[in-house]
């Protein structure tokens, strides 16, 4: 039996979180990239938008979002009447940071004939400046509904935008943002790993650069990657996204081997998101205890951001967050 996780003055943190969850009528959300102990205590584990929608459907008074800031903002956009806390408000996102609202507005103003199709990994302010928000699950379905002659700005992830351009034959104007986690994967080290495990499929998130996606058996959202891993017959799989999603794979299929794709030196932790790692069990306990730090949002901003999210949900048939809506790229595993 595992020893209880002790922290703050000898408290059993897990028991205290459970107590506060009941007292606060709180729901705890954990993204797939959170530490395993946080995933295990959460009420829901999943993709960011799916988590926000599930929380909105509960009768909870408090949402404790163990993820990053833009995810907690999305929860507040969908649940304005609920208190939303983020264990560490410094838990940001390199994609959000790459796209300041004032610069994005200037970019839009410079291209007035373009609509803005914006990845959900951005601030509420950028969502409010956008026409349609997309997720990695819904992007293909939504893009397929937009005429080819309609100029499009896609941001903030140039790799996801480039993947969509290549797959669907589009020519979207790409904002030059990247995810520091997916950018860190090394093609050379990946090829070495594939040589060590011949036939192992590579499962990759479309935030990866093209030179990583070129070797992928399956490209899809975090949920899609997990679903593929659970249904594919191989005994060993290589996972090219933030490696803490492997926790869910190993729980479901403990007899299989899941290997995180390597970074530049083949042995670094650069493929682990430093922002996601800022959330801890101790910080979650304090957030539930003090109901701080809270996500606050001006109502005008919230409604403007919600409009672009609602357009996404309408165009995607309101199935976003329940697995990929579009068809992921599939090819045979390398021999």
C-alpha cells in the first residue's frame, strides 16, 4: 500500500483535498499533461475544452482546474457563475505567450480580408479577437466548411496550421507560434528509437513539427492519441506528445510498453511541459482551501470570447472533446 502523501505541516494532502472538495462542492479537473497523482485524484481527466464542458454540466460551485491558464479561462467563459481556481496562476503556455492580443489585433488589421481561425491554446483576449476557435479535434471539420477562396489567418500554432495546410490543401496565413514541448522532439533521436523498436507505431500530436509528423502512424489530439493507443494491437508504442499522458495508457494497458519520444540529447526532460508541472497536490489543496488564485473575467470580454467558441461548437456539431471529429492521418507503421 502506498504511504499517504504528506505535505503542509504533516497533513495528508489527498485526504484534505477530498474533504475540501466535498465542503466547497468543487469539481477537480486534470489535463492529460498533469502529474499522475493529480490525474488520479481528479473528477475528470481529459482535453482542455472537454474538461470545461464537463465542469459546466455539473452542479459544482467551484472548478479547480489543474492545467494551464488559458484552460482555466475557458472554464470561466463557459461557467461564469462558478468560482474557477488555478493552483498556480503562473502556469501559462508558450503558444499563448507567443500571441499577445495587441500584436494579434495589429496582424488582423493588416489583413482585413482574412478571417481568424484560432487554436484554443490562446488567451481569452485573443479568442475575443477571433472569428472561430478550433481544437486539434475539430480543426479539420471546421476548416472543411470554409470556402477555399476565403483567406484565413491561423494562429497561434504554426505547426498545427502547417499540418492542416498540407493535409487539406489550404494556404492559411500562419502566426509563428510554437509549443515548446512539441518543438523539442528530435527527428534524429526519434529515428534511433524507431530502429530500436521496429514496427512500433508513432503517435504524434499535430503541434509537432512536420519532420516529426512525417514519421507518425497516427496524428491527433491528446484524446485521439489515447484512443488510438487503447485500440491498436502493437505491444510497444512511441508517443510524441507530453509524456504524462502515458499514465492513462499504462493504467488501461499495463502489459504494453509506451515510450515517450526523445528530445535533442535523447535523455532530457525538455518534452515535459514546465507550465503544467507548476501545479502540485499542495497547491491544489491551498487553492481549494483559500479559493485562490481565482480566474476573473470582464463580462464583455467573456461574451466576445464565448462567441468564437460557440461558432466552433456549432460548426463541429457540438461533439468537440469526445474524440476527434475529423479523420486523423493514418498510415502503416514502419516495418
